[in-house]
């Protein structure tokens, strides 16, 4: 079946997109048979040639996984979500764009918040507003740079008026977040705030009950490099936006971060002497 010029252009653009991600080949043929080539009037499959088969995203993800290219694996997840996801009602409630996640694909430490705010929705990156600046300071206090960790949210679209994401919205985004965690394979996840903690742990306890200890967290369906279920530590602390409203809880948050630092073998940088 011949393709229209518009369809050919679409295919070329898609192939170029995957080539830029380092994924391929996207089309393959079967191994030719050792039998004599069939006469032209016979079915071409008799000659041992399979029709071109377009690789599915699962195939491409498997190929990226075999090369250890985590950045490409994350791009595949982003492509599976699509630039204009319509899977839940947040897509119809004023969000501008998907806020996927950012940071080091090989990070030992992942921070997961609630959902994008106005600044994040405008820039397409998580934690870039006032709460994001505070999170940057928290990361720096741990002796790390923002570029050395990975940051994401429970939902990837801004809820209207920054309301708490609803259960169905969280459940819709969850499989993609679990895949992101499965690619990054962090040693520790820090859940920022009650919404992140309750969705990741599947509990309804208070922050006071959830904080102060590690949980063994295993994202469903994700495995480690040995093919065993992936397990990482999960800690809970206050969301930076909450700390902006109640700075008194910064001391408690620092205790949570120190627990994480001890587990990861991190040391806080020395304080600069004031003049």
C-alpha cells in the first residue's frame, strides 16, 4: 500500500526522532532462507523474507535496556506518555504541558513531590518556583547538586488552582512514574509531603507517623540488573511548599535528610564563615 506524501513525511520525522535518541534499527527483515530463491510469481514469504516490522516501544525499551542507556529509556517513557496526554481529566483542566522529570538518570537519590505548580507548568520542569528554590537549598545542604539527583512528581500535569491530585489522577500517572524509578534504580527515594508519601506507600497515616524511618519500596513490575524485584529505601519528609508556610518544620526536615545522608554516606559541606 503506497503512502501519501504527508504520511511519508510523518514517518521520516518519527524515524529521525528515534535516531536522535540513539534507538534503532526501527525496521528489520528476517534472515534469508538457504533455499533457492522462489520464482517471482510465488509468495515472497516463500523466499524466507519477513515483511518489515515496526518495533513497539516495549521492543525499543528492551534494546535501550541492554545497552544501559538510561537516558534513552526515559525518553521512551516520555514518548509513550505523548506530548498531549489525554488519559485523565487534568488534560482538560487548564494544564499547559507535561512535566515529566529532570536530573541524573543514574541518580542514587530521587525526590518525588505532589504535582506541578504554575511555574512548573509554564517551564515544563518540576520544582522551579519558590518551593523549587528551597528544594535546591535542601539538596545543597546534603552536599549534592540538583544535577546529581532526579526530581519528579506523583502527577505530571498541574491540577487547577494547585489543588491536591485526586485518586484517579494519581493512579493514571503511577505506571509511568514506576517505570521512571525502574530505569533510574535509585538507592533512596524521598517522598516530599503527604500526597507523595501516601500514594507511594499506599497508606493513609499522618506525616508524624510516616516520618523518621525507612521503608522498603518496590515499584510494581520493575526489576534490578539481576532480574530480581527492584527494592530501594523510601523516606518521608515535608514538602518544601509546606516549609515555606511553616518554617518551624525545617529542623524536623533536616533530621529526615540527615537520615538519608547517613544511609548514602554523604557529608554536609562545611558552613561558610560569616564576616
